[in-house]
């Protein structure tokens, strides 16, 4: 595949990351609005996080989608998966009760999980040797652009708290709400239309992404693998993955670095604006603005990484990103979450970490270190473990954090410990894969006979 065509396919598939992170942050940006509208407790918010694209919904989808992508092809996922995403988003847009909202978050999360292993695998298999890191990084830019756009919309649509101005476009939201539910509707019911409008933007992007992705050609490496191995079943792929010592060690390494980082990132992805509001005392509009700026930093830093990642040692980027993350949490532990100046410092440092994140290297190494026969399935398995445990951690976090953020400092120390583990294990186990084809990496790790 030519450089130009691989870039085109990367951009089309990268919309999956936009929709992944966008779904997480769309829920996060309106979390307080849904809480006020439906009278939800912190525990209910934890359950929404548990089944969302942030955690269990994505975990369930990944374990299904990864092995389906290996059995039926990457294009099979691109053809049908986003229809499930659209259904989930429509449920959220129409929700008037917690069960419907819950179902919408679940279907959206499942779709995200199904799409992620296939998209990272496809990008890697479609990339040139010296552009694989670049293309994965560009895909991760969508993971930053999605939240940035969603939070910007959240800020523009946001209702103001007492003494605060409304978002610039809240007048449009109010008019839309009055059209659908009447001019005498309760204020909480009007306010939540800001979140409905944000989810509507995801529906539009999902339609565009589906139209683009269903036109993609199947991965050439996948096609070659199927010709050489036509009779391999789904169960056989799972069996081979768990019976290969190298593959098991790789699963353990990648799961460890991604899990320990993602336990922190998942909380920030879903609860960041809510933390800024409840513990930091910011309005919904200001919380979304600060979070939006953090994601703008992510996009900028990821772009810089994409220009250099195929030229510089991966370990250097890995260390830099996690040192920024650790510094961010130590700063906020030292001065507290209510100091607006240091809250800005925390936001920027966390954005730098996300721009040079563990997820970039998990996506890159996860698509490099397994044979094509079960490449997507292995990623789906690891994604299932990581997002599933993140779902449980999200519930635990709500207990530690408390109703009004009184446990924030204890939670922050937990974040520091997790990030330290990710740093140490990643530095020790970082592979040397730059400048090598996927076939060459597979042969070096597994020999001529994989089974």
C-alpha cells in the first residue's frame, strides 16, 4: 500500500478513536446535568461509567470484536459495527429514565470495544515500515480531537450555574428543549438538552465514519493469512493464543502497562469535568473549558510525537509521558484541587501525558508483537481485561472520592502508585521493533512455525 493510501485509510479508521473518546467525554461533559435531571446518586454515576465506552461496555465489545476481526476480517467489523454505535447514541439522545440512559451507554460502549482492536490492527497492517508509528499516532490524535470537540460543544451548550453565564449557544438548546418538551418544562429537563445535543454531534460523525469505513479494502496481510490458513476456527485461534508461551508473556506485559495507566486515564476521561465541578468548585461551563484545553494539548503533543516516533527510541517517549503524568498528580496533591493556577498546571501536564501516552505504545506494540492469525483477538482480549477492570475501578473510585470530593487526595495517591507501576514495567519491557516489518517481527519472536 502506498504512503498516500495508507494515510487515507488511517484517517478513515481513526474516526473510531474519535467516536471512542468522544462517547466517553460526551457522557462526562453532561454527567452533572443527567445527575440533576434524573436525580442520580454518585453510585449511579459510577454504574454509568461501569457500562460505558470507558469500561465494561467497551470490554465486552472488545473480546467479541477482536476475535471476530481475526475470523471474518477487519472489513467485516467496519461494515456493521457503527450501526450498533448509532443505536446506542440515539438511545442516549432520547433517554428520559435511568434504564434507557444506561442502555444507551452500554450499546455505545460495546460498539467502541468491537471497533478498537480491528482499527489498530488494520492501521498497523496497512502501514509502511517507517510510518507505522506515525499512523498509530495520527490515529491517537483522533482520540484527542474527539474529546476536544465534544468538550468545546459542551462548553458552548452549557447552562450556567448560579451567578455564571450560560454557554454561548445555550439559547439554541433552550429553544430546542421548549420545542420538544414545552415552555413550562423543569429547568433540569431543559438543561440536559445540552448533553443530548452533544450526543447528536456524535451521531453525525458516526454516519460519516460508517460511510467511509465500509468502502475500505480488506487488509492484504489478513487476506494472505486466510489463504494460508483457511480452516482455522475462532476456538482454535483462542487456543493457540493461550498455548504459545511468547504470546502469553506479551499479553501479560502489555496488559500490565496499559491497565495501570488506563485505571488513571479512565477516571480522568469520564470524571474529569465532574471532579473539577464537585471538588474544584468550577461551573459546568468552566469545567468543560478546562478539560477542552487539556485535550487541545493532547492533539498538539500527539502531532509532534507522530513526526518523531519512527525516528527516536520509543522508550524515551514512554518515559517522558509518564513523568509528566506523575508530576501532574504530585502537584495537585501538594496544593489541592481548588487552586485555579495549579489546576491549570495539572491540566496541561496531564494533557502532555495523554499526547505521549501509554495507549499509543499499547496500540503500536499490541499490533506488532502478535502474529496476524490472532493479532486482533489478542488485542481484544487485553482490551477486555483492561476496560473490564477499569469498570470495577470506576465503582471503587466513587467510594474513595466521596459525594463531594472529600476523598480526592487518597484517590490521587492511588493514581500515583498506578502510574509508577506502568512506568517501571514499560521501561523494563519496551521492545525494539522500529524499522522492522510485521512479518520480520513475527519471525523473530515466534520462529518460522507459529503453531
